[in-house]
C-alpha cells in the first residue's frame, strides 16, 4: 500500500465496486476533513490473510521501514490488521494455516511463531508446518483448531521479555485446555526470520536440529524455576507454590501424578507442600506400579477404602469460589465467618451461606468436627478428603496458594451479606411450607403463629435488602 491517501478508493471507484462493502470491512473509512473516504492501509507492506478454505478474509500490514524511521511525535503502530468482521476474527485466525495444514498432518506437529515474516521465512526454508497468531496472544480457539490437526504443538516465540512472557502464558493456557505445549532450545536472541537471514545454510541446519528435539514447556519451566531458586529458601517457596498451581491446572491426571512423584523423589520437595496433589498420588496409576512392601495388616474393608473423587453436575459459581477461598484462609478471615454465623437463623449451620451442595457438605464436615476450625487454621490440607471432586480440590488449593485472596475485607463482607440474606430467604420458605401444612391440617393456632413469624421474616428480609442496596450504593459512590 502506497502513500496516497485514497489509492484504493480510486481503484474501487474505477472498477465500479460498491464502496459500502469496503467501508463495512474497514478497507476504507469516511474522512472527517472531506466528503470522501480514505484508505485504511497506507505505506505498509500487506500480507493477505487467507482462511482455511483458501479465501482472502483480511489483511495484515507492517509499516515500511522508511516510514518508521521518520521523526514523529505520534509513532504509528508497527503492525495493523483488518478490523474484526464476519470474515476475520483474530482470536480464531492463524496466519499460514491454509498452506501449512498438509505439512502439519505429515509432520504430526505444528510450530507457532510470532510474526508474518517468521512464517514466510520458515516456509521458504522448507519448514512448512508453521503458523502465527495475528497480533494477539494464543487463545483457546487457536488451540482447539490445532488440536484437530495434531497432538504436538511447539511454541517458538521470540526470546525477548515479551516473547518469554507470552510463552509462559501459552503454556498455562494449554494446561487448562488439555494441550501440553512444547518448546525448543532456541539459542539466539534474533527473531527466527533474522536468524535464518544471518547465515542461511548453517542456521537452517541448527534450527532443524532444535525442532527435532522439542521438550514439554511445563517440565522445562518447572526445572528452570527449581534450579534458579536452589540457594534461596523464599524463592524456592514461591517456585513450589507456582508449580503446584500449574499442576493443579494440568488436566492429565497421569501426567500430573508423574510430575508430582518426580518433584518428591528427585527434587526432595516435601509431599505436604503439594497438599491434595500428593495425596492423590497414592491412588494414581503411577503409585500402583511402584514396588510395594509386604502388607501384614488386616485387609481394608470396602467402607474404609479410598473413594474416587466425586463427579460434579456443574461448575462452581463465582460467588461460591470467592467465598470458599476466603474461608480456607481461616487464619486471616475466620473472625468474619464466625460473626456471620451469629446473624443466620439459629438452627442453621455456617454451611448454608454457600449455594453449592458439595461445598455445603464439605463445610458441614468441618463444622461437625470439634477440631475442624483449628485444622482449617493450622493444616487446611488435612481436610481435603479424597471423595471431593477435582474441581473443588482445585478451588481449595488455589485459595491456599494465593498470597492474598483477590479483593479485600469489603469484598468478603459483601459476600457474607449475600450468604446471610440467602439463609433467611431459605428459612422464610421453610416457614411458608409449614404454614401450608398447618392450613391443610386445619390447625388454626399453629397457622396463626407461623403467619406472624412469616410476616416478621418478610420485614427482616426487606430491611436487609434495603441496607444491602444502600451499602452497595455507598461503596460504588466512594470508588
């Protein structure tokens, strides 16, 4: 695209193409200074963006070096893409995928790089199972698309700070979506296309050698963090916490168990540091394959045998997740929960402030245990029974590992108010049901007593709602 402001407008006009469509897809835009339109891409090298069916769905433009070198107070963005449309969505688009697909299937592997030039240079050099994102981080949609083509995804980002950070984020996204991402031992600070241009023959041979030896990014980052923290106990503590978070998010239970086992055996990390992850190891396929010492104790009865983790019917709500992560920090926030207990119906347990049945059952077991709150303060990991679901285990571990729960005391108090209100609303419905039963039994005295109680509850709920809304308004006005 040249420097003329309306070159594309003139071309489309000469060809009698409808300018409305060009405006819709942001190839041209109405000028604020004149009555006409101007080109969206100017003084840029354009890369056609081709969809999986081989059709052009947009353009990517890199600013020309001569323009970038001009002195200017307002620097233009280095790269620009076509606007989002029904044809082009950055979160789903991978540059070069149309050309790379047959080679991805042939190599049973895909390589993700950062830029258009990296894709072009690698394809020209004969490495053709390569794609790139378009000015955005790797997304879940990208991984879903690639997972249909291959099981091995190599991340080959630049080695600057931004590229390294993007690599870690990509690895974490892969753990959550069930895709174990790989890396390569790239030994250059240059971008891949610059590295190939520097010495095409020698550097191409090096690059092919590195690509032939990919490694799981998770394992690389675990080892790197442990090596770097070897001489500092506080750094080691932070490293172990981060590793535990990664392993909690890892959806492959066998792969997770193998890595926890290695951390305990090779790196001498205490099992207690991994909480329920280490507990799960004892019933994993890995543990089952280890040689076992002869057992002399009596066989475990079926009722005593470890239970498989429960299966949930749905995800844990944001409300329950946040409230539970405050609760497991009982040493810091326990006083607020004990005060909340005084405000709910007298016969109710603290568990009623949660709406999730599995969490209610877990909290109820703590309440029923005379030492439950002490355990929650001193050793919360001992309360994670094997029978609770993986999702609940993950939420508990996440709360335990956080340096501080997101939010503050005001957030906790808001959550508790909501839970207290729910407990009274639930109690009100119970009283209403008893009124219906008393009426059907023609027990006028009991019906009258319950009616008075129900009306008192309705007034209480109304007052509570008014104070809650007022509290929210004052909070928002003070922000």
